[in-house]
């Protein structure tokens, strides 16, 4: 199935929220706290999609958002922050995550980029490692006794090695 990657708009907030929720349920599994899962994240995503300085794309398939990415591109000297990359679990392995990640690499300035990955999310750790991201020693408290780990990517313009790994 084909999909289209486009700029996200505030009108996408409900579908972005749905993909976020379904994806979190898939990777946290039984570790997801019911109260946390019940939180209404629509206001958060609406605010994110309307916040100046936030770069966000959606992958649309069959008229629905099937994945999305959000980032804060770097100010001089600071790393770009990949804050969200989520794909609907029904579309894992479809190339949507790779397409969104590739677009991020195309727009991030040279330098470094960072993101956080929950240490229990093996799928995400494999995804990022293959694309050249490396875990750092920086962590913060996470879910079910597993921390969120900061990962870093060295982004060099003209480097073909990022997608070749």
C-alpha cells in the first residue's frame, strides 16, 4: 500500500492522537499504566501541531494518518530533538517509519540530533540503531523500572552512511 508524507495540520490532531495512543499500547504492553493510557492526549497534540518552531509531518494512507513525526530543529550549537516518531501498529514494517525518519534527516541541520527511547521498546531501539543512532549514558526515570535513554545521531550533510546501516 502506498502512503503520502505531508505537513501536519491542526486538523490532523485527532488522528495523530489515535496513532500515538495505539503505538504506545503496542510498545508498552502490560507495562502501560491504565491511568496513563486513559489520559486525553488530544489537547497536547493540538498544541504541538500549532506551536511555532515545531516541525511535524504525517504519513497518510487510505485517507487516514498512519504515522507521524515531530521535531524541534536545532538552534545554533544545540542538537535537533526528534520528539516523536510513531506508526500505527497495523502498519509496522510498511516503510512509513523509514520514510518519516528520512525526511527528518533531510531537514535537520548538520550537527547532532537527539531523542529518547524507552529502554523496554526493543523495536524502536533496533530501528534507531540501524539508522546510526547510538545510546548515550543519559537517562531519566521511565516505566516499569526501565529508563528512557537519550540516543544521539551525528548528522553530516552528504553522508550516505546514515541510511546504509
